[in-house]
């Protein structure tokens, strides 16, 4: 999937000319890649769980004092006054127990930064204090998590350890400890942790007040599509309102929103509150949440420990009957299920056009032809077609797959075929296609042609270039 963003110049007239001259935005030939169908993970015990999260672009952005904002492993010591961290302090750490700090290098590999490289972009240039795209993209990794998936599909995972978020080189910082992830069967829930730190003031540089630990919501999560290995989801931010005690929230523009209410309330004590919601400043475009990736090993249906008897006695010998009923053989199934794109050509979205504070482009997915002639057998036949998109990239620049949305439709469809719900871009108030979304489904054996209109909405400060992404289509039948 390829995408191009127009190059911008200093006037509206020149900008229009540049847009016309830009390379066409297109969805490339990788379209049509098929993977195994997603399904809700079965009940079982979770081990070796990890998550990787950068919180926001702002958490790795440039600062007018102290070089940059950054993440550090563990709990930083109290300096006794509000002042910049130095290498000699020893507060900065990229590893502490099960917690590691990483950032991408020029090759896109996640590596542990050093004191010198923590304030550099992946390309090795210093992050810019005035930019919302010149970011270090540092992230915290928690390993060693344990938990369970319940019979109803709900999930809970707990981790041990701490990470610290330092702004303005350490003039203000806070720590999150022992995060817990809780999701219901629909993939909705929260990532919580115990937050503590110090209250600082940009007006009074001597202010340094301890903030006692309290549980806060680090992230609200909606629609995490978990399987047996984990999931990736962008926590809620865009379009979320919050009550503030200081600078009012701005609710206009493409990137307005907020971290959870308890998160912002806590940051009111640290002096960081307005960095975690849209406050109308030039940095608002860097404040939305970044994707949260969770992975784990799932041991299905653990059952009884083989080393003990159910009553808790020592192992011994015993006997138990096993019964089974074998029914009559069902009627043989006939026919088949299959699907294919009707064209192997790339899907072109044309050239992005500036609309207010965004660039937009649209097009249409190549038609997917589904053929289902199955009959007979033990029961009814059904199918579903879904898809998701990888991150768009152009050289060293990138933007979220959540900026792409679609509106599915079906034609030449038999009874029982239903188009999937529209999924708007995250900048249009939707969830975007960073997570799997349904194109169409059927409750019975029926053929259909599936189409979808595509709409891309991206921030106007996205670097110009020809971007590429991959659409992965999943068929379950």
C-alpha cells in the first residue's frame, strides 16, 4: 500500500501547484495478502506477557529546556529541587528488572538508547523543540507479565516494575509502577498503574513537592482484537473530552482529545497536565496516544496440576471411566468456499488535498469476489472477510494506519450477506484500520462481490513523500 503526501510551500497558490505535481497516493501491490482468521483467544493462563508503548509523541519530543522529554526505566531518585537531570546523576536508565526503554534506529530496529542518543530521532538528528514530527519515538517495554483469559473471553495481565516519564530534561517527572491490563470479552478496558512523582512549577523553579502514590488509568482501550498471541491497539484519545483545573481543553482541530480523566487529574499535581490533552498549543498534534502492542504465551485450558490429586492428596494410582457417544455419520458436504481480488492492480487514492488542518485522499478497494457453493454436511455454512492495514511509511517518515478508513458495500449477493460497518479515520472520529475490521459477512452459504470506498485523513504537517503500507485481508469460512 503506497501513499504520497504533497510537498508544501509558503503560499496557498504555490501549495496548490505542488499538490498537482505530487506523486499519486496509491495502495500498492501487496494488497490481497491472506493470513489465518482472527478468533477470540480460548481460556487459559497467560505467561511471558510483554507490552511496548511510547504513550505519546510528546513523550519523546523536543523541549526548550533540557533537550527533550524522555522515558527512563525504574524509579528516579529525588534531586531535592527542580533541576535538569545530568548523566552524572545516574537517574537515567534503559533497563531495570523487567522494564526496558527502546527507540528505533535508522533501520527501524528497536534498540536501547544511551544518554547521548535519547534525544535523537531514529535518523540520529536532535529532536526539535518546535516540531510535532521530529520525535525520538522512545517506548517502554514491560516483560514477564502473567495473567489469564477467562471462559467469557475477558483478559487480565499484571506486570512488575516501574518506568519514569521526564519532561524538560527532568524539570518535572513522574513514575508509573506495576501496570495491570484488564479487558472484557469485546476487547474494551483499561491499563492502570500506581502513579507517583513530584510537583514542579515552571514559574517557581524551587518548587519540588512529593506526590503520593495513587492508582490511575494510563490508557482507556476500545475494541482490542486479541488472539492467542496478543494484539496491537491505539488507546483512546481522539475526540475524548476531559475536565481540567488549569488550561481549558481545546475541542477543535484534527488531533483534539485527551488521556483518561484520572491521568490528567494526577498530572495537575506534577505540573504536566496540559501535555496530556489538547490545549490549543502548537504541540497538540504530538499529544495523541501511540499504538500499544501486547504479546504473550497462552496455555489453553490448564486443568488440574498433574502432580496432585483433585483433593490435594499425594499422587497415587486410580481408575476412572471414560464415556463417549458416536452419532450417525452426517450427510457429506458438497461445494466449496473461495475468494479472490478481481484485479491485481494497485489501488490508487490519487493525490492528497488539503482540507483545513488535514490532507485527505480517497479511492476504492479492488472488488473481492466470494464464491460459496457449499451444501449438505452437518449444519449451516457462514463466512466473513475482514482486513487491517500496516503503518504507512516513506523512507524514514511514517504515519498511523488509523488515519485510513473505509465504507464497505456488497453487490451480487445472496441471502444473508451483510456489509461491514463503516470505519472512519481516527481523525474523523473513528477507529481507523490499524486494527482488523469486517468488510462483509454471511450467515449462510452465499456468493457476493465486496467493495469498499477508502478515505485517508492525515495531519497537514505530515512530511511530504510517497508512503507505503500493506493491507492484510483475512477470510474465515
